[in-house]
C-alpha cells in the first residue's frame, strides 16, 4: 500500500512538471538566476506590419531558429510583443524565446487606453525584464515603424500623437525622439539595434549616445521583412563583446544580391559623437547663408508632408534625412583643408561600418553614401520643421550657425 501511494505521488509530481513546459502556457519566469546577457526585442506590431503582413510572427519564428544549437550561450532572449488587436482582446505580452519554444512571462493589463509608445509603458517593460530576466548586461532591439528625429515643438515626455514622429506606431500613436530618450534614461545597454526605418541619423545617435556604446540602424527606409533574426540572434549572444558590425553586415548581405535588393546600414560608435559634435559645430560657425548647392545633397528619405497638409507647398520638398557626410564635407571644404581633415577624422571615428545598395526601398538612387544621415536646413522655414529645434543635436551643434541666429 505504501509503495502504491509513493507511486501515485511521483506520478503527480511528474505531471506537474510536464504541464509547466508548454509552449504558450503563462507560467511566469522559468528562472530568476542572473545570466550574462539578456536581449529585449521591443516589438510594436499593432500596425500594418503585424495586422496585414504578419512580420511579427515571421520574425518570432526566425528567432526560434536562431536560438537553436545553444546559440544563446546561457543568455535569454525576451520579446515585448505589442500584438495586433490590442483593443480587441489581444493585450501585449512579454515572452521568452527558448530552444523549447516560447514562454509567456507576463500579460499586460487589457486596457486599450495604454499605448506601447508611452514612456511609462516602455519603462515598465524595461523594469520587468530586469526583474524577470536579470543579467550582467542587456541588449535592446527596437522593432516597428520609425521616422528618424521627427518630433514636435513643445513635446512633453508622456505626449502621444497621431502625427508621424520618431518611433511607433501603436494604433496610429507615435513616440517622439525626446520621449524615447526619456524612456531609456538611467539605463545602459551593450548595444541598440533599430530594426526599423530611418533611425541611422546623427540626431538619433546623439540623443542616445549615453545609453549604449554602439548603435546599429539604417538612415533609409528598409524592407518590411527587416532584420534576419535567425542570423543575428547568435551574434547578439556571442561570448565576449557582440560583434555589431557582423550583425549589420548580416542584414546587408541578406538583401544584397537579390533582384531589386535595397538596404543601407550603419554602425555608430557613440563614444566618438561628442567629438563629431564639437567639430561639426566649428564648421557650422561659418554658415552665414544658404548655399546654392544644398538642393543637390543626397537625400536618404522621402518627404513626409502629405498633399492634404496646409503647409504642403512650403515643405513638399523637405526631407528629414540627407547624407550627412556629403553635406558637411562640401561645407567644410569651403573654409579650410585643416578643418575638413578634422571633420573627416571625427566622422570616420563615429561611423565604424557602412554599406549600401544602389537604391533605397522607396526608389531613391544612392549616388553617395557616408553612412550617417542628418537633416539639413535648406530655407528659413525649415528651422523649426516638425520640432527639429527641440532635438539635442540642434541645441548643441546646428544652432551655432550664424545663419540661424
């Protein structure tokens, strides 16, 4: 009889253990022990990327492939998934990607009035990851739509807008660059990878320069398919310092060589940005007029002014991103060879990798490519365009030009 009772107890214990290993059962964190590296993918998919194209599902499947063969090296891959249908019973979830499948760590409150592009929500997620998947260091991937530095004058940290801004969009709400910086302040990541369009600009990198030592992004619009996660997950979790140049080149080579392939990538060493800002400011101190050649600078983005916009005739040719190197080299070469050399040296220290196909996703021909994009003011009306004068790069660098004072 005692033996029979013992057998029943063992069976119950085994059943409980097996029952806790399902791919989608919400069973909380599988471990609290700290690991060497946790990487968070912050996925904003309640938009056409998820609702129509299902790129969120495709990328999670790629992650499941990427973690195979002990590729995590003892680390943890976490996804904050802002799922399609947030306001119809599909609230965001925090999930873990493992070799055995996905595990739900947390389901967030079913409150459609809360947006994943709010500062408070992003900070909540970061805190959850730190407690549920503690690590010696963290990596961060931003997944979704993005439009570079676009802000709005007078922007406040918790403000949401349906007008296109830096990062989003969650049900047509966007987060400004200032709000993104606010959400990340007081934290430090081993790397930041923007798996979204137009974030490879000096304005974005400079705003976040104290948050991570390296930023990977594209200054142009990218294919909706985005990063090849099955190739880059092993890079993110490699022993030692992850090779982010390899991650960027993986993405570029994934697209390069395809028929009508389009891809531009850049890797920025943020420790070099203060020097780049210093020398760029000196160059701009000589800017006293709008040179005729401004309209010939390589554009890296389309215009974001719609036909129905009352300011369409004013800003229809205004583009948020141009080739920074072509602009600054052309400007500096007007003044002195020494200043030109100083600026080029500072720029090359900041841009440690760049790659480009002949065209970008929107069909822009890339005739020259320095790797890092920037806004350039081509006429007086553009000084405050979409809150540009609220960016830190404007305040510390561009505003020094006599032309704008």
